[in-house]
C-alpha cells in the first residue's frame, strides 16, 4: 500500500453495526477520529501503534499521508 496511491475507500469504512457507524480503519473497530485525536494530543506514531496494533504502521502512515494530501488540496 503506497501512501501516494491510497484512497479513503482503501483505508476506511463505515457500517452502522460497527461503532455506531463511525468511520473506522477497514477491518477494525478503531475509529479514525480517535486515531487522529490521539496523534493531535501528542502521542507518537509508535505509541499509537502500541495502542492500536490492528492498524499497522503502513496503514497508519498512509492515513496520515492521505490527510496531508487533503489539506494541501484544500489550500
């Protein structure tokens, strides 16, 4: 999974039966919002991966790159 090629659809999903329909990392119950809130609160990526091992480094980095890409596009 290359950060440049990844899309939201590749990384995330929403299902009313999983975490009340919150956007989660695909195949997990880990809310994307919680991941980024923890990152914004100062947790390092390594700490996040210890807290959310199901996300995995490659997918976490791809999500961060996708967010950065969206911010660049919005500027």
